[in-house]
């Protein structure tokens, strides 16, 4: 699976060491998985080095997307990762690597621990470039101060020449070392006939340094009146400062995503046949192996504890904040951490079959998803940069009669101040920070666009059973047809119910216990129950039974206020089971938070009206409706949307799949049916209901911060560009403004990681 650290064969596939190694199925399958529901297609995740701007995103998508066998490419510039959907029969991963290298980038398998090494090296290089630029800037500023404060004639020409040459010598290391990133990126863009964000930056630096060098060599020439060594060094220092802090803030906001996708260990102790232990790579584990997980290690697979008594941290996987006790007989999940004592674990599921693998798949898809505003920013980046170059050329031409030196200074200021870094970061920085904050709470974002949609929600619709109520129900009474024993009724119902995840089914299975009854050809009737063939044991003829609602089983309506499940055969009603359905502890606080936000809260259920209304009153929900089939739920949500409402649906069952897909925003509880999770926008791993108001709250904060970022980026350009064109903004101030604007956008997005402030009382909730 993609998150498992890769072995030496992949290490050999680093750039320059033979990319064809990646074409071996055993190699590319380590960072790929089959696309669900699409035979013969795979999705692979790769990390990309050398991305610095929004224009890079489109370049990479075009470079890989043009290859035969590649169906689609999604690149997230903020996370520097790409998702490639492809066909192994028509394409090879080594082709992607070569296409990236031709475009001027480098690739690594995502999830590979080797991926972190180049990033760490680049981080260290960036730090050294920043230190060199800072040291040289301080010295150059010291030499520039006399020129700013001296009166005309106070500095003799020879001293002025000495100060200029000293500044020139200190600026050269900045150009050759600190600016290497800007020049390399700009040259790569120009070589491939495209305009990236580093092109105007590099052009501005070179023009300023070239004009200053000409003035130093020939003080009496047309450019000899002014030098900008202080502006060059200061601009480079400010720009590197912004990128360094931006990189650290970005790493912090995406930390939860990275932490979740890299929780599996590289190796684990596996028990040999003689009882001794050997350390093996995690990918070599098979179901049936017995492993020993030491304190501080992560569990490599799903399994059952055979021996030991410890506590386990499942916070990032389930949202459970407190460590959970685990002893013999308890289950453990891959990716959770063993905290206090060694545990002996029987491996049951490995690789893509684990719950962890499904969570990672959702996270990886979300990490390459781009909201609508981010895609718009990517599209306008290249035309905007062309307009920047045209504006700089026009400014130089307009000011040239006043002096070549002054005209070039204005052109440099325009090139620098108009770089659209802040615009390209405005949306992805905020949405990625929000996704990271939710991941730390055990909430997975399957679609980043859902954060934009969630901010507009005004109505929340809950399913009842398993969502507002506990998923553990109990059988409190049994009524049967005359002559049919209650015990046999429970055992027959238990056999059918064992094929379902519904809470009522689990309650019947627990009450019926083990027995000779067996079920076959069981089918689920959406929103109604189950039907199938059930026999009382070997040699006994099977009979067709139905289990579920009164309508499905032809049972009389008892008008009971408690939940009931019914059993029927070909002749009609057989038994009725009374079920105790208790409200979840967090249901009332969650509903209260939604109501305080001014949202309409509704309850839909396939249960009887009286039972639904009774539970709705206990939860504080005024509007509820029972006896709702999946079609009825779908029609209700559709009618709400027709009336202009924006609807969020919260459910967990198989019959919730259609309505979850129809709603504007959907939530699936982590313990629910796989279909519900596959149709939802948010998956709540721990099933906690307070996740719903939490997501809506952070969606509002995200929308507010995105708007602030866009307003700042637009306002910054609206104010600074005219100042630069008018000659009122020197190049050093333009560099400071550009770096500060990008940093402000990322720092503003990082605020999403903080807990939200207490809510104020809002307007009344809309009525249904």
C-alpha cells in the first residue's frame, strides 16, 4: 500500500539511478492501488520536487497527462503531490519520471520515507541561502547608509566607488548562491516556453544587479547615478524569509495529513515456528502471522491480541482522544500506537484490506483535490504573469525619458511587487489547513470542495438508527404467533440478522446467540429489512423468511413507542421483537450546537412515526418524520433543495447511500456501511456526533479566511501596482511587500489549526 516505506529496489529508482526499476509490478504497486469500480485502472501517488508556484501545477498535469495510458492527473501545489490514474497495459511509471525530468522537476513515490530526505536537504539549503543573504544584506546596508544620509559633496568620488565595489562583492554571493532557486526555476520555465512566478523575480534581480554593475564600472555613464545592491540583497533576504516561514507553516498545517499517512512501521517482530522472533518488513506479513508489537511502535496490521495488557492510542484513526485498554481477545487496528506494554497480535488483515488503508486512500485523494477557487487561480496565473511582464516593459518605456536608471528601477519594482504568490496560495493553504485540523479530530475530508459547500449549509437532516441512537440495541421482549417458540424465533431472526450491519440486526444476533439455524441467499431490502432462506440445521428443509419493518413482514401496527423488528414467513407474521433504543450521549449537545448556529435540524427514519417523534423530542429536534423509505428520504432532500435550502445529510446505513449522494454535504459515521462512506463528503471515524457542528464551524472559518486571503491579495496588488508604476515604491520595498503578502496568507490560513472561539447566539433557525 502507498503508505508503507519502500525497500531498496525503489531506492535504486531515484532520479539518475534507473527509473525503469519502477516498471516492475512489485515496485509500482507499493505506491499504487486499484481504482474501485474500474477494472484495469490504477491510481498512483507521487511526490514532486521543484514546485514553487501555481503555474507549476498546470505544467506537471500537462506533462504527465499527455502520456499514453494516463487517464487523469491531479496535482496539489500546496502539498507537492500528484495523483495519476493510469492503465498498466498502456503506460509505465518510468515514463512519468522522464516526463517530469524533461519539464524540469523530480519525482519520488509518495509515502516513501526517501521522500522526506530530499525535502530535508532542500530545507537545509534554503536555510543556508537565507543566512548568506541575511549576512550580506546587513553588510551592504551598512555601506549604503552613507549614500542615503550624506549631503551632496560630502562623499568623494573615490570613497563612493569604494563603497559601491564593496557592495558589489557582497552581492555576488547572494546572486550565485542565495538566488540559485529563483534562477533555476526561471530558466526551467523559459526553456520550456512558459512563464512561472520566478520569471519576473529573476528578471527583476538580474536587471537591478546588471544596472548597478554598469553604474559601478562607469559612474559617469547613463546608469551611473544610482545603484540597487541594497535593494537586491534586501529583496532576496525578504523573499527567502517568506518562503522559509511559508514552508514551515505549510508543513505544520499539513502535519496531520502526513502523520496519518506515515503511521505504519517499516518492520515488525514476527514469531518463528520455534517461538523465537525475527524482524521482517511489514509488507511480508500475511494473515495468520503472529507479531510482537513493542511499546512505542505502531501496529502494522489489523488483528486480535493474543497476549499482553496495554493501552493503545487510536486518536488519529478514530478520533478517540483517550488511550484505550487492550488485552487478550481485543481487536487492534493498523496505524494505532501501542503505548505501555508489549502485545502479541494475531494478524487478520494486511495491506489494502486494513481499515487504515481505506483511511489513507481517502486522505490521499483529498490531498490532491483542489477547490474551485484554487483551480481558477491556477488558470489565471500564467496570463497574469504575462501581464506583469508587459506592465514592467510599459513602465520602463514610459519613464525612460526621465533617465534610464530611474526607469529600470521602476520596472524592477513592478516585476517584484506584482508576483501573484499570495493569490495562488489564498485558497489551497486554507483548505489544506482545515483538512489537517479536522484529521486531528478523526474527521476525514473526502472532497475539499465540500468545505466550501458546508459553509452555506442551513439545514441538517439526521438519520435515526445508528446515527442519533447508539449502535448497540438490546432485545427487551418477544411476541410470537401461537405455537411458535420465542427461542426459535430469536434464533431464526439471528441467522438472518447476521448478514447485516444494522444496529437492530446486531441486537438480534447478540440475543439469539450461537445455534443450529443457518441462513443463505440473504438479500437486503433497502429501508425495509432482510429476506432469505433459513433452515433449522443440517437436513432440515429451508424456509423463506423476512425480517424487518411491519410493512415488509405484514405485521400489525402495535402503536408502540419503542422500536420493533418483525419476523415473517410465507404464511405471514411470525414474531415481533421489542428493541431498546437509547439516545447517544452526544446527540443533545450536538443538536443544540446546530440550533445555536441558526440551522434547521430534521430527523428522518424508516421507523414508526411515534417512535421517531419520541426520540426527536428527547434530542431537541422539532421536525421529524417516520416511515421514510430511501426514496422518501431522497424526495424530501430534493424538495428542500428546490425551496432553496442547502442540506447536509448525516447517516450510516446502506439505505442512506442515495440520499447522502444527493445532499449538498454528507456525513458518514465511521462504523457505518461501506456504501454510506463511499457516498459521503466527510467520514467521522469515531462516529462522534459533535463532528457535524465542528465541520460546519470550521467550514465557516475556512470560507472567511479564504475571503480574507483573496481580499488581501487583490487589495495588495490594487494599492502597490499603481505606487510602483508611479515610481513611489523602490525595489527593496516591493520585495518586502511581496514576501510579506505571501507570508500573511499562509499565516492567516494557519489560524484554522487553533480551536474555534465560543459561538454567539445567531438568528433563529429556518422552519422546514
